[in-house]
């Protein structure tokens, strides 16, 4: 059998090889040309773009938070400052694995689940990318060292020295100053995202909130170079922030402390005003709270303690509304004189009971609960210093509720007349229209009687009562209550022109008449039980006073008492009457007006009155004598003896 042989075609193979070589070389050349073209494009034509983009990974523009302005009292005492503190922060864009980083942090420092929850909340609210988000405030030296040693394992996380808000007076000024805390999502929508970049806190209440724009300042920026771990290597450029402005308040921290001490164990509110300017000298609400708890984020445990329904420390009693009781009688008495419904000489016989014509309901005087009697013969002056309810019931029968409403409105009742205390309650000053619109019922004559002694629907705040007392001291000249005294330590005091019209009476001497009647509440101690001021035995009899003080007590019922009620019976605290007292002094040249409210304090003259006097004493006297700055000027009509000597 013949074998078959296959012979190679070398010429064809060579041709095939060369063809493949040409194709492969052509493809490689094309790819090389494309690569070179791309490189030329990137390196030459796109150099600036990619150079800038590369720098963006290395160079960052970050905000520089401005220093918050300080807050001082009228005497230069620091009320709100900024203390240095070390804060652990994270920049999300520079962090590789946030969860892993947090796990490591938990092994290095104290970092609770609550801290973690707050961090994620802040992370969601950050205003701009690449902004640092606080993980934990107030690191200790040991914690700083632990983080520093393990910094290489924590990309995007750094320790920053920051100024943190601090309140040296703690609870003393909490309700007036307010506090700063983390910015909420709703607040973030209303803020300037540029000016608040890097800022995670803002004023939440009180002065801190109202003057946020002044205190915050203007954000600055710095251009920094960072390494791959997000650490700052070099500061390339910086635009300094403009710090917030310092402000000085009318508050007197010493008087504030005296007011807190005067309250003792009572819950209550106190407001003291400067009649010359309307400046708020003191604003006390007790119980109070420590505003420093909110600065770094209050814990759930601490916040739960502030939710006590009886103590309610977060509630500002100085701005809350309550029945004013008999503290409104001087103003209603002025209304009676100014409208001609009563004269100073008009008298009634007071048996301790009153009944409207055609009404079987009996209205009782406050003395009825003590000895089932009245005040004998009473004129307007005695109706004030003896606080005679029957006189005002008789007056109310002739005075419409709308007349009462319109006159008291001029004194600031029923509205908030302050300059910078927007959270103050407006109270309730009833009228026929108010009741119809609010309750949907007509007004009844008996309700006018209740309003004439500050009961029923009538409600006022201690701030409103202090304002009304100030107007009485000023003889109707308006000064709107204000916390801010001036902006800057060395600037001039702010001079305000009141938006409220002065109160002009038909007979201006009625101011003196009513001020004198109010001073007899405190100083009249002759004429027996039926002719002694209600506060005399509590304030002056055994404790001489260095100045003449005008005042008016008020006792506001919390629950109605039956005529047969045993006044010696023990009453649970929540059912006891509220105690109030308004005052100003010295009567001849008033320097301070004050309103005191004691929650379930029972007696206006006996309990609230002494509190008011302690406050006036603290402000006006030293060692039992008037301070030199409050000494009355000599009467120019009486020449000094020294001027008559040769």
C-alpha cells in the first residue's frame, strides 16, 4: 500500500504570517496612537481641569465658626461665656468606614448609644459637604491621648479645639438667658446655610434666641491642605470670621440672687423693672434648671428629670398667666375716678356680703372667711389699703366689663408689651366680644364682679403686673420692659422710644391719690383692725423700713370655697390660693417696681409681701439705710443751712 505524504507550503505560510503580523502591528499602532492622543488630551488640553480636581482631593475650603458674643449683666458680671473644649469630629467624605470607626472609638473612649444617636442626627442636618460633625464633646486628656495614638486607624476623624457655651450662674439666670443647643431640621430650613456652615448650635430660648443674629457673628473660611487620612497638613489661606457682638443686659445678678433667696422653698415667679428705662432688673422663675445641660446635648435621664409635672422647671412662671387677684384693684380704682363713676369721697357700708339685684347668688368679701364680717364704712382709699372686695363689687355693678377692659388695656394687660421677651404670655383681659368669640356665650353681670377683683376669666403674668406697677410709679409714662441694655461693653445705653402711648388721666392728681393709697397698704398702722393696711403687720410693724413703699396684695383662688368652709381645715397644696404682691419704691422717686407670684402661697400680704420687701431692700438699701445713689435730692425750695452761713 502506497503511503501518502503532505508537503508544507512555506510560501503560503510566510504570507499568512506576514499578513497577521501586519494586522496585529496595525492594531497595536492604532491603540498606541489612541493612547498617546488620550495622554496628550489629558496632559495638555485637560491639564487645568484635572489639576484642579486633583487639588480638590488634597485642598479643602472649610468654614471657621465665629466666636459667639458674651453676655453680661448691668454691672459687668459675666452671664454667658465661651470655654475651650476638645471635641471629637468626623468629616463623612474623608471617612472610609463610619461604622468600623465608631466601633473602634467605643473601645477607646466613653461613647454611649445616646452619643451615637445624636451623632447620626447631626450628620443628617449638616449644612454643607465636608463639614465636620461632632461625635462627642468635652474630651478628657486621657481620651485625647487614646484617640491620638490610634489616629492612623481613624481616617476622617480628628480632635478639634472649640469654644463651648458656658453659663457660670447656672440655674440663676436660666429662664432669662435661655441656652444654646443643637440646630433642629426645622430650624436649619430657616437659617442662612452659608453663615451657619460649621455651626451646629444656636440660641433656643430667652436672650440667646432673641439676639441670635447679634451673638452669632459671621462665618470665616480657611483653605487647607490635607493628607490621605484627612489630617490638615498646611493652612494655605484664611479669611477670619467676624465674632458675635457682646451684649449687656439690664439684669442685676445680685438682685436676681436676692429674689431667688427671697422665694425660699416656694415655686413662683418674680419680675423687677427699672421705672426710668423699663429695664428688666430681675426675672426669676423657680424651680429652675441648669442650662449647661443642653449645650453638649442633654441626656434622656436629665431631660426626664425636667419633665416633673409638679415642679415643671422648664416652665417660666415669670411669664405664665394666673388670676391676678386684688393686685388689679388700684387700676380699676383709677378707672372709676377717670370715668366719673366714683369720687374719692364716695362711701359704702360693707357688711361682708354683696348681692346683685335680682340675683340670689351671694358674693363674699375676703374678711368673711376670717370673721364673717366686712370693713364697715369704706371709701376708695380704704378699699385699696384694706382690699375691700365689696366696694369693688359695688363699683363693678356700675362699670361695664368693656369699660374695665379698655382702661386696663392701657396698662398692658391682655397683651405682651415687652421689647425682647416674645415668649411672654399675653394673659386674658376679658370683654363681651372676647367671651362671645372665645367661648361662644354672652357676658353676665356677675362675671364683671369677679373681674373687678382679678378673678374669673381675668389672667395676667408677673411681667404684666410689674409693668402696670411701673406705670403707676411713673404716673402713666410708658416704658416698655426690655432685657437688653446695650450692645458692646463700652457703648452707650440704648434709648428707646415707647411704642405705647402714655396714660393721660382727666385729673393727673389721681396718680398721687392712688400711689398714696397703695403706700398705706404697707405703712398705715393706726386706727385699729378696720383701718390698718393689709401688709403693715407683715412688712413694717416689727421691721422698720428705710424708704416709703407702695404696694398691693393679691390672693387668687385656685378652687371656689363654700360659705360654710372651715378656714382652719388643712388644705392640700394643689388647692391652696396663689399669693401675689406688686410694689414700687421709693414712692417719692421710684427706682424699682416689682411683681411677686407664689404658687399656692396662700397669702398675698403675709407671704408674697415679705418677699417683695426683701427684693426692694436688696436693691435700695445697704446696712438698713438707703444706698447713696437712691438718696432723694434736696428740695430746691428749701435752702441748705450751709448756704446761709457767712
